[in-house]
């Protein structure tokens, strides 16, 4: 215990030097942790937006539809499948969709789109699109030929609520047909690429126009209660529906998102590694300077009987105190910043157009879990212990008699 007290007093004998290293460690920790939190928060937001608005956690298709996107490749008996999946403990909602490539045209211009035939009551259980309506409604009960389009598309086609437009597409027999619709709602998401292609109509009306059976769908979307249960839920759903239906998770549907999620864990590891390496060199330099300044003192301690093991322990404690104090200060400040901006967000709306063009939110919410903070503290302590090796070797190699004779 006496060695611990001596070590604590020793690091404050040169307050300026100790404060410099403490502040350096603190700033390094704050910068590294907050940068990691910002990247992870941005990635989490992108994944959440993709799942909640665009693709859901899991999608079911006819395997041939994935390869060709032809509407003739659909899933039969969707009522039975939906009822089975809805009973799973992992599932929050299930929705059927018709997916048809079409041409949308107004009096001004035309564009290629993907028609999503949806059942509004089911779609609300798997998608938050109904909360992203900026004008009008997400369908009404009495009218069948309603359509919901994006704000970008409305501006491009120079349309407004209650404006009429025409969709041209193939029916179930492969014949080209046209159908007129009235705009009931205009939406806007955080992904301009999604907005420019996706339109929504009522599935029952689209079934009648195309000549499909009402129990048919090209896609079944599944939203889970917890993304952490993705693998277990996918395995269970595959067992429920059999081999004739393709079951894919969001990581398989959008592999770029899955890859970026995995890469983010690596990036955070790289940032932490860089911080720890800089910390190690700072500690080694500081402790060597402290030992060189105290050569006579250490020599005197050895001369009066303090053995080398106690010298080692004292230097280890000095190193740990110096590092751990700065680390704890940095972690606390970083956690406060991450918590604050995690609630209020970092406003980057001046770059909104650029962010939304690639599917990212212009308001960034940093996020980190407790596990990362624990890893930082534990790895910092190990780095401090490792960094103490060289100064210890330098200290215990000193010859007390020679040190005491030096001026």
C-alpha cells in the first residue's frame, strides 16, 4: 500500500508534465470515441431507414423473380404464408406486395418507376412510409384508384395532390395496359434514389387491373421485433415456407449495407488501435523522462534496500495512474458528448441534398454501446502495462553506486 502512495505522489512531482500527458490522453480518448460514435450512429441510421422504410428485415420471393424481376414469377397462397409468419415470436408485422415495372406519365413528362401494390393496413405494420407523408394521406378507404408518389417525382412531373396521372405496364397475360390514378398522398424519405423510383397503389385495385388472383404477391415483407434476432427469424421462416420460396435478410437484399456495417466495426478498431499506439509512445517517453530525472533518487532507494521488484511495482503504478486518470476523464467527457448529441443530433442540413442523395440522414445521432467503453478502458490499462516494460528495464539496470557518484 505504501508503494501505491509513493507512486501517486511521484506523478505529481512534476505537475506540468503529468498534466500534459493527462490532457493528451483525455483529448485523444474524447476525439477517438466521439468520431467512432459518429460513424456508428450514421451507419445505424442508414440501416434503420433502409429497414423501416425501404426493404424491411426479411423479404420472401419466388426464386425466379429475384433473377428476372418478371411479374409472372409470384408467390401463391399468400394468406396461408402470412398467417404462419405472423405467429412467429420474432415477427412484428407482415405485408404482401405486388411489384411491377411501369411508365408513369403526366401532361408534362414521363419516367420509369416501380409500382408497389400494397394493402395499406398491412403495409403500416412493416413500413413507416405512412409517417413520411408530407402532403395528403396514405390512401383513403373509399377510393380504389389512388396513388402515393414522392415529393421529388411530384416536382419532376409537375403534379400536386388530386392531380391525375397515367401508369402504363404489363398485365398478367403480358399485354400492355394503361390505367389512370389520382394522387392522394406525397411522401419524402431520406433516400432520394428510393423516392425517384417507388410509387404506391392499392393492391386490390392493381390485382383487378392486371388479372391476378387476390391471393397472389411478388413480395412478402417481414418486420422483426429485434434486429439482433435476424438469423434466428430467417431460419424459422425458411422452415415455415419451404424450399420453393426464397427467404432473404436485409443483408442479402442490400449487401452494401451489410458490408458497411461489418466494416464499421473494423474502422472503430483501427481508430482505437491508433489512439492506443499514440498513448503507448507518450507513456514511454514520459516515464523515461521521469526515471532519468530521478536517477539519484532511485539509486538511493536501491542503496538503502528497496529491491528491484518494488521498483517495478512503483513504476507500474505510476504508469497506470497516469494513463487511467486521463482515460477515465476522456471516457466520461466522451460519454457526456455522445449522450447529449445522441438526443439532440448534429445538424448537417446544409449538406442535406448530398447526404440524402446517397440515403443518409442530414441530422446525425452519435451512438455507442457500453461494451465499447469497457473495451477502451480495459485495452488502455493493458497498453499502460505494456508501455511500462521499457522504462522498468531501464530503471532496474541502473547501478546504485555509479548513479550516486554522478553529478
